[in-house]
C-alpha cells in the first residue's frame, strides 16, 4: 500500500467519522454499545484497500495481542462458518473487540464507521434506498436527518480502483474482519 492510497483512505475515513458525528449529534444519539451491538453483527467487507489498511493497523500491534486476536478470529470463523449449518449471524463479538472497545478503531472498515444512523443510498437509475438505523437510537420517533452515504461509496470505489491498479489486484473480496486477519 502506497502512502498516497493510505493517506487518501485515511482522509475519507476522517470525513466519514466527522459526518457521522455531526448527524449523530443532531439526533442527540450516542452509541454506548447496546445489547444489539453492531460489533456483534455479521458484516462482510468488499474492498482490497480496506483489507490492506486493516492489516496495516493489525501488524502495528504487539505480537502477543496479535496472537490473541488471531485465536479469537479462528474461533469466530469456526462458529460463524460451521459446515453443517452454513453462514449464520450468531451475535458474537468481532475478534478485534476487547472489553467493548475496538483494538483497531482507527483502521476499522467503512461499514463499522457508518453503521447505526438512518441513511440513504442514491443509485443511478434506481429508487433511493433508505435504511432506518439501529434500534437503540429510537430513530422511528424522530424526523429524518439526511445522511446520504452515496458520496462515501463513490469515493471508496475510486480509491479501491487506484489500489487495485497499483497492486495489480483482480477479482472480488467478501470477508469478515476475522477472515481478513486470518488471510495474511
């Protein structure tokens, strides 16, 4: 990963965080790790740039902590991807979560940054898709505050394209954080 793509992604992540904080504040919403914690949600990540960025952060951790996280990642995958029942969301913590705190918080992927708030996606030629946000925010009782994720997805796609060209990457990726960590 070049410094340029890394810096570009970090800048986009900063903009995501800033926008999320602004919208959350307008709703008077503070995420406090509720029982339906998004760190227990089954999220798949689809970009090589986010995979590389997450692994960069992971490799900065000390050896003992990395080993501990990898052990949790193995257990996570064993439970989530059991051969007999297929993929299932079991509401177990992401392997980088320790005591309710993400150990790779500055390196967390886009969906971890944007989750929780009501939002919309505007896809060319299709109807706008609106999502309600997490249950903890009680957003159904509140007036919708526009949070359009579309520009973030578009910028991420451009960064991903640059990264793929620089790294000669092809194909698709669909992995959980646990799978990403175990892939290196």
